[in-house]
């Protein structure tokens, strides 16, 4: 019997991490692009039917909240997330903001023309009025690798302005460490606390010194994308952070899911269980509560 089989044979409660939060996952994504995306490209009932058991599994493993990180113009559907939240009994948080990564494929025309202040105003409105009746709980943005493109810099500045006005944390998909450091400068220049900034996909940066620098500046360093092919590198990142006494600035998640709009049957929907069944058992047990329970609540209050 392999270790994996042994773990699979254990009753779920033994693997559960009660009260844990998955800070970066997806239920649905539509990669068609901001020019082409429109309502009606998917059947919400089909997405609901396929997503529900995956979310129920996460709940059984102790997850109480999942941050759905699909931005507007990439398939964000707050109404559908609310329906799933109510059906499963697991909090699903949605977001405001715009995503500049992937060379601006998901940036709508209005965002190219408007100023950072104007964009921030749109997002503040979503915070105040809700998105289809659902209040966004964080700002999601995204930038390519550094040096930052002007449009990416504008999106980050808009996020910082919105965060300053609303208190919402910023989760930014970031191409590399050079881009991350530039983002920190923009956020700091807007007098928004760096503790509200989450460097998403920090695992893409291979230089731990940049992880350390961002964490020491006060930002959150998120090693997401945890899965069967990448767990060793994520462990290495966490061991480094622990060796520098910086685990209290680290976050982990899987960036898993999702119903892929446009693929037959939604494509290959990866569930949310791996981090519980395979990754957490490899961690120092003392770290688990910090990474899965305490840090997510501090980063995303
Ligand atoms: Zn993601």
C-alpha cells in the first residue's frame, strides 16, 4: 500500500482541517477574451451541477470559505456563486477589479481609455452596491512580467485607490518578482498599506530573495498552484519562508477548479481536495493552522 492509498483509506475527518480557507481557487473561467465574452456562453445549471460535488468535497475536508478568483471579463458570475454557496453551505467570495495579465486579452476597451481614478470608482461602486446583490470581498487584478506595462501599472494603481477607499485586500496575479516589486511601489505610493497586497503566483519567481523582500515589506506572498506536479517546489518555498521566520506572511492554495467555458462538458474540472489529502500531510503540522486558518483570515479579513 502506498502512502497515498493509506491516506485515501483514512476517514475524512482525520484529514480535515476544520475552519480552513482556500484563498485562490476557481469555479468557472471563460478564456475567450474581453472582446468576445457575453452572457449566455454557458448553461449556469450545468456549471452548478458539476461544481456542486467538488465544493461539497472541500467542505467535508474542513473548508469553510473559498475565494473565487475569476475576475470580471474572465467569467465572473456572482449570482451563480451565491447559488452554489447557499446549496453547499460553504462561503464563496467574489471579487471586483480587472485583470491585465495574458497581454491584456481580458481588459475591456473602456479600461484602456479611463484613468486609474475612474476605474477605481467603478470598483468602489461594485463594493457599495454589490454585484448582482453580492458584495465583493476582495480586489482581483493581474499583471504581466516586469518591467510593468503602463496599463498594468494603471490597474494596480486603481486597485490601490479602491483598497484605500474600501479596505478591500488586493490579490494580484503577478508574472514575476520584478513585477511584484514594482506593484509594491505603486501601492505604497498610494498610501495603501502593503498588508493589503497579496502577491499571487509567487511560486513563479525562483529567487527566494524576492519572496523575502516582499514579505519583509509587509505584503502577502502566495504560493498557489499546488498540485501533483509542483508540490516539491511549493514545499521548498515554504521551508525557505519558515527559515526566515516569515511564514506569517505566506499563503497557500491550489488555483484549481474549474468549469472551462467553451470546452465540452466544461473540460477537466479539477477538485479542491489535493491540498488536504496530499499536501498538508507533508507539512510540519505546526504550519498548517497558520497557512490554512489564521493567515487567510488576516490577509482577507
Ligand atoms: Zn487563478
